[in-house]
C-alpha cells in the first residue's frame, strides 16, 4: 500500500505539455493527473512488456518537476557538506533512478481511486498542495506536495503521506548506512539496485 501511495505522489505532478508550466501548482496537478493515467491505461500492454518504456515516460512527464538538488541536500542531511561534488551528483542520479523505477512499477497497482483536490496554501518559501485519496478506508489518505520556485518554475522537493515525509524517511534510512559504512557504499548499493530490472 505504501508503494502504491508513493506512486501516486510521483505521477500526479507530471505534465505532458508546455502550457502546464504557466499553471499554479494545484491546477497543474489536477489538470495533468487524468492525462498521465490515461497514457498509462492506453499503453499498459506496452509497459508490461517493456519496463524501460515506462521508465522513459516517467522521466519525460514527471521528473522535470522535482527539485532533486534540494531533495539531495535534505536526504543527505549532515553528510551533504562532507560529500564531494562528484558524490553529490552520483547520489542524485542514483536516487532519481531508484524513485523512477520503484514508482513506475507501482503504477500497475493503481485502480481508479477517487481523488479530492484541496487548494494550495502558503508554506515557508513556497506552497503546499493537498489531495485526499479514497482507498476504501474510513478516513481518506492525505497527500501533501511541497512546492518551491526554482529558476522561475514550481518544483516539488518533498511529499508527505498522512504526515510522513518522503525525504525524511529516506534520510533516516540512508543516514544509518552512511554513518556506518560511508557515502560511497550507499551510492554503490543504489547503483546495484538500479542495475536490477525489479526494485524491491
């Protein structure tokens, strides 16, 4: 279920056209959700036979709307300053690939859940866009997208599911590996996972 919900976090912020760049974050999410899910539905057989084509679609329509530089700083936390420029770049690329592969494959679990959109509200240097997803439970799942401007465009730097932060969760997990074995070992572990067809 967690993988399924995180999948929704990733896919709802993509955009298929340049017009979406002029939209506010909440409008962008609402307008593009149906298009992304439609593309998956229409091409599902192709994606089932060729995961690389699915990864390519995610990279094309979703990844440009994430601020992975900011996410890397948050995830690495206190270890960011001690990392070399090369290590930061390597981590960012492997982290991005891991998210794409994990959530792309989780898309096969999507089953037309009802989504309620909540208008954006100001937060620190940006806004929070909220959604509620009906997954058949008594209380809907709440998703919160944290947007901030980067080079004039709105970018997502964190997603929270019922108050649980995506980047904080990864930071807590990765901090253990970095503290015990070092950042190069973590990067190597990510490279190994990303070299596999299926991400666990």
